[in-house]
């Protein structure tokens, strides 16, 4: 009997608690024209001309966007560009999942990755040895067939004819992942790297690069390569 009374009290307390308020993510958009159509009970918002979507620090720009409310996804095409503080990505077509904060770009995909800004040192040290990160101070351009970009995580997964160009360095691979927050680059499959300035080439099935300040390293599995050293001219023999 006591147990039944306690259960009744607990149920009554639970019934008195107000329902939790649903959480919402703010997405702002603008376009030259907008229209609505229904696919069964699902509503589609069609936007055309100078379309812009903004979610957090990420902006999607295109000529045309069809947003489906039931799946919270958008089909994007025409002069497509996705930008955030670290990256700019373009391609022919794109599907954006606003719930997962994920954009999948295909066709002539090009990604420009900018390194995180770092404070300038108070004094210059010309004789300080260069770190791996110092070699990546310039932006890198990635081209491939497809990129899955998780824009909240700043994580990009690139596949198909992957090529990375940065100054004199060119790297090709089957696939690669850039972890922007962790500042880690992972390349997999048939990696070929070439540095014209340093006259250094190497190949490997897998490469991982850390670009963190104070924890810079590069690791290649089963790598083979070639580098050259400049031979000093010998002085002529004394007469």
C-alpha cells in the first residue's frame, strides 16, 4: 500500500513538471525571389537569385536553393560557395544538412584552407629553425571530386582525384581528412609528394601531419623518397 502511495506521488510530481522547451538553431536567409510548394504534406522553400544562408559562422551562397522542411536539407546549385573563417569551398552542386551541419559538394570541388592566425612574435629570430607549421603559413588549395564538409567541426573529408597545392609543394592521394580544430591532416592511399624548391619527392600509403604549436610532427608509413644535396665546389689543387 505504501509503495502504491509513493508511486502515485512520483507520478503526480512528474505530471506537474512543464514540458521541456524544444531547442532551435537560427538560420538566416535572403534571396531575390522565394516561393513555396508542397510535396504531399512536406513543404519546400524555393529560393532564386543571390541566395544566402547563414548558420553560425558559415555562409552558403548560390543562385538556387531548394529547402525541404521535413529533412532539414537544401539542394544548392549555381555559383556555389561556402565560406567560414578558415575555409572557402566551391563546387557544381551541394546538399546541405542543417541538422547535421554538413555540406556534401560534388563536381569541380575546390577548397582553400587558411591556417589559424597566430600572434606575431615580439622579436624576430632569423636563426630559429623552421617548424612544419612555419612551412604551412600559406593557404593550401585542395581539388577533388567530392568533399564532405562538417562545418561546425571544421572537418573536411575529400575523395577522388585529391590534389593539394601549397606554394612549391604538390601532394596527391586517394583520400584525405583535414581536422581544422585539431590542426591535423591525414592522407591515405597512393600518396605522392613533390617539393620543387627543396628538390624532395616521396611516396607512402599513409601520412599524418600535426600542425600544432609546440607539437609539430609528420609521420609516413613505409615511405620511399629521394632528396638532393648541393655539392660544394672543391677549390683547385695548389700548384
